[in-house]
C-alpha cells in the first residue's frame, strides 16, 4: 500500500489538501469525467510538483482519468484538480473517447438486405 493510500484510508486528508493547494475543483469551465482521455504534451521538469510530474510520465499514451486516478492512488477529485492545472499550462491534452458510430435505422438495414437478396 502506498503512502498516499495510507494517508487517505487513515482519514488523514491533509496531504491531499496540500497537493491541491486547498482547491476542490478546477477554476475554469473544464470538467473531467471518468472516461476523458489524457495524453502528455510535455516532459516533466525538476521543479514540478511530484504528482504533476507523475501524471506527465504515465500519460505518454492516452489514459482515462479513472486510470490516472488508479495508477496514482489518488481520489478522483484530487486528480481532476491536478489535471486542470496541467491543462491550463498546456502540458496535457484531454479529449472525450471516440463515440460509438451511430447505427442506421433497423428498417433501412432490412430493406438493403432484402434488396441484395433479390439480386
């Protein structure tokens, strides 16, 4: 169990308060949900907060916000604040996953099948 998990599970959220600098949400209109994909646009720098640097390292290929939260062992609320910081600094790119294709009407598919069968 990591130190972060122990802090959170032991009812000691002070570290999480420090990580987010007391913020509970993003300051802008950006909202992240569990399936928002995040990918790094830069490498971490030595002066960066360790959690920000960890996000940049693990998001070399697209990861969902839920995966980032799980890998870091941090609550979603904390991860979304950190991601909002990185997005504001243009160090990450966030996008919704590719939506499923909208399927044509069933009647249209059946009409095409019947037309093909008559050929």
